[in-house]
């Protein structure tokens, strides 16, 4: 889950995700059939793919797992037949990186099964390529980085250009706080056209402005950069990315100082930027975020790629029930589906039992 830093990852920017105490378990074993068989505790069907047919586009719902095998083969790892069993507690389609949970758990399991000798950087590269090149989801890498490297009680400050990370204290329970996540019930899809349109728009803006990526623009240079862009759409994209990078840096500084509650207004500003500049929120998301803030949350914002998914809020631990009820009441009045609440804690990334 991303605390703050939305759509900055593919702009070589800064992000601040954390692993949550939900996850996906991947159990793998060799077979002698030169075949990949993938099952899930959440589904009744089995996907079977001959190794000879393993190529981008194969696998249907199991493509995220199959893509890891394909990527390892592309890297020269000797791959044989394998059975993969998945069991995930991460809600699908909610913007909680359920796909990254699958990819990273399978990557860690297969690395051990086939003795691939991958270091931390290799594991990240395999998981990213499986999702980007095999599945075709243009994610920026933040989800995989957090799913692999996050630690309990911390957020993971990531520089998406260098892939350097820092564990930043984020022990909400110790401060009497809670992180509330509300699934809006509006399905989120990473590989939709809107996500891709914004990514290509940011790349176009960077070319026009003569920078390698939008992270190279400082807040002080923003007004001049906006004046050089040819249309309002690109100006909105650039304004969001540059100001969002700055909000990540502000949040990290606050957490380093132990000022968790002070993060709230920065979360609110992030949501406004996603709503007004990047235009990736929807009415259900906006209503939940505003209702939570009006009800006393320190801050609330959409989290994830947009157009559905979840709202994350920081609030006092004893205020969770009232906040959930307020959003349920607001949703009922608006005719929206009932939201699904979850209280999450910063957990650990991929590991072996």
C-alpha cells in the first residue's frame, strides 16, 4: 500500500509505500511434465501451460505467476516443469497491489526452487519484468519494491531512479493511531487505458521540457515549466508529479522526526492533486476521503492507480468505528455500494517460511 507518492514511480520520482499484514503465499514444486500448472485457493480452475508455449499473453488469470517463469527463462535460468499453488488474502481489484503480491511471492519461491542465485536487485528486476512485459501492465515498480523489501513497523522511502531505499519509522500503533483502508467497491485496473495515457503524457512532457524525467523538475522551476507546455492536460500532469514528489519528501521528514499526525494535511493535499490535476479519482473515492476528514481523520487520500480502489486514512485508533459508520451512511445516501473497511499495519515484505 502506498502512504503517499502516486504516479511518481514511473517518473523516476519518490514514493513511500509499506507492506500490509495481508499477503500471498506461493507454494512451488517441480514436476516431470514440462508443464506449468497454476492453482489458486481463491479459484476452482487450474491453468496448464506447456513450457514450450510459455509466452506473453498466456495464462489468463494466472499470467502474473506464469510471467515469472518466462522472465527467469529469458534471464538464462534453467527452468523445468513446475506446479504453483497460490493463496492470497489481498483483496483483488482494490488497488492494494494484489498482483505484486502474487508476482513477488512466486519470484521468491521459484528463485529458491531453481537455485537461481538472484540478489535483491535481480528479484526486483524479475518481478517488474513479469508484470510489465509478460502481463502488459505498465506499473512503475513501486509495488514490487515494497512487496519485496518492506519491514514491519516502517514505510519504505524509495528513490525510483536509483532504487535506493530507506526504512522510515511508521509504527502507528505505538502512537495510538490506526491506518484505515476503505475499499470503495469500484474495481481498479492497472492495465487500463487511462493509466497508460497518463504515463505517456508525462513522458511527452519530459521530452518537451528537455529533462530525463519529471522528477528532475524542482518546485521552484514548476511555474516556468508549465508555461512552456502546449496544453492544459500536460500542465496538470506535470503539476501533480512535481508537487507529489515534494509531498513525499515532506512526509519522510515528518516520520523521521516522529511527527506522524503532522502527515495528515499532506495526505489531504495529495488527494486534491489527484482529483483536480491528475483526475484519477471517482465520486465514491472523493466522498469517502472527504467524509473521513470531516469526521476527524488527520488525513485521507486515494491510494493506488486510480479510477476505483481504496482510500487510506490516518486517524486515532479509537475513532475507527465512528469513521467507518460515517462513510457507510454517506455511501447509502449517495446510492453507492457499501464500502469494505480494513485496518492495516505496516508489515514485512516477501519472505520464506
